[in-house]
């Protein structure tokens, strides 16, 4: 219950949770958890409608957190590319990385970058719980759809969906995990001050 209190806007916490706890004595666990999720989403959207400009600010904060994270990350990705596609010669040694590093590193950076952006949005808007993360999370849910449509249009896997390549499957899974990374970062960042 303490965890759910962090997710709700501060003005609605006691009244909403008291009703659910009282009713949960006569209901199943599935009902209980579905009610908790529904309360977080409904109370969150109610708070977003009441504070539209704050929701816009939260979304812009999340969008600005991405380039702040990914600009330095692009330098690291360039170094990984150089080291995995032949390496760099220093004195009597070659510095190299396995070719798999070129696949794993962008996935790791995407995961961490979107996690950090969700955490920042939740931390800057703590009094509203998870509510101010919802518009940003909705926007991040649109990104995977656009990216997957682009992958389908631009690659061979899009023309041959009967046997997609492992790289295409990995890219789709990585893209679809972005909203989950934002939500997880926001859940950990939604702690009250």
C-alpha cells in the first residue's frame, strides 16, 4: 500500500485507498490489483487534466532528458563501433571488442536512457506521483510504433516477415521495451520528498 501511495497525486491518496482496502476484504486479489491499477491511471489522468501546463512541462522535461543522455552516449557508441570493427592500435597491442558489442551497447544505452528520462520526470514532479509521467509515457508508446513501421518499410525483414532475421527481432524487442523502461524509471523516481 505504501508503494501505491507514491504513485497517486498527494490530495487523493487516503480517500481512494481507504475505499479499496475496505472493499478488498470481500473480493479476490485480481479485483484488488485491478482496482489499484485503475485508481493510479484514473487519478493520474484527472490530475493531468487539472494541471495541463504542468503535464506539458513534464513531457518536455522527459524529451529534453533524452538528448542530454544520448549525446555523450553517441560518443561512446562511436568508440564501440571503432573497437568492434577492427580496433585501435596502441603500441604493441590492438584494442578490440567483439562484434556483439555493437549490438548490445545500443540496447543497453536505450534501456538506461529511457529509464533515466522516466526517473527525471517523476523526480521533478513528485507531488503528483505517477500522474505527470502518464502523458510522457503515452508519447513514448508512440515512438515504438513509428520505429517498427520504419523498420518494416526500410529493411529486408519488412519484405520477408515469414522468417525475420534475429537482428530484426532484437531491434523490435528493444524498441518495444522503451515504454517499460520509462515506467520503471518513473516508479522508482516517484518517491515523495
